[in-house]
């Protein structure tokens, strides 16, 4: 969904009574935040690994500096929505997929905008929970090693496990996250190993 497509989405009658602002980058949004009080921020992703990590950092900082603001991610597809939702370092109010039909997206946005400023427990926020279980400590540890460039054999040596056992854990993690390749698993590992900055650094950045 292009920028023009997003504008069209927000022009739909079901939500056009809200006022929307579009920002091309974090810097422009932070500047506007100094003068305007926003109810909700929607971060639209376009499938780039670097952009996904920047999204998590931006929304994490926002959760600390403006905890009252609703935080929504509009992911490129269901797979990306699952990764962000499953591995985000801070809780989100909503995780939507651009691959959903327009009518579904509108219904979900109307529901989210109608909610109070709390972290909701409805199915829109946690639809991914029914599709994948949480990773086990061993599976998370394997992903940590993978993102640092370790091979399966090297991970087995580090964890003092059989190579077949490590492979089994790796494929279990892939199944839970809905990925089918090592590239997809590394996307997940990148998110998993991203460390939010400390509160003091957060205050300086915002």
C-alpha cells in the first residue's frame, strides 16, 4: 500500500471525521509532537529490515515519553504483523496488516480509535497469539546466536547440544513465527536482539 493508498484509506467515510497528519520520517513527527497533542500514532511499514527496527525504537521511545498515546503498527502483510507483534520490546495497542481487505482494515481502525487510551486486550491487538506460541528460552537463545553469525554446528557447540537438537529447535521457532527460510528467521532474530535504550537516553532523544 503506497502513501497515496494510505491517504485514500483514511479518507473513507467510516473514519474521515478524524484529523490525520502524515509524516515522512521520525524527525518531522517529533517536531510536530512539540506543538500538537496526538491521540494515536500509526506507523506504516514497507518490509525493510532497517525500517522495522527503527519502528520498534520509535514506538518504544514513544511509550516512555508519551505513554498515553495510542500506538498502532500497520504491517506490510500478515507475516510481518506476526513478527512485530510477537517480538516487539514494548506492547502495542494494535497491529494491523495491509494485506487485509479494506473493509477489515476500516473495521479494525474504527474499533481501535473507539477504545480508551489503554493497552487493549481485544483480538485486534493479539490476533497473532492464536497463530503462534511464545518462543522457548532455548529457541530465543538460538536466534541470538544466529544474528551474531553462528552456524548450527557452532550453536550446538556453544550450548553443548546435539546438532539435530539445535536444528529441531530452529525449525520449531520458524513454525511458531510463520517463516519458511533462514532470511525470515534472521528478520525475527534482528527484532528479538534489538535492545531498547535506557530511560535516560530516551529523555535525551525525545
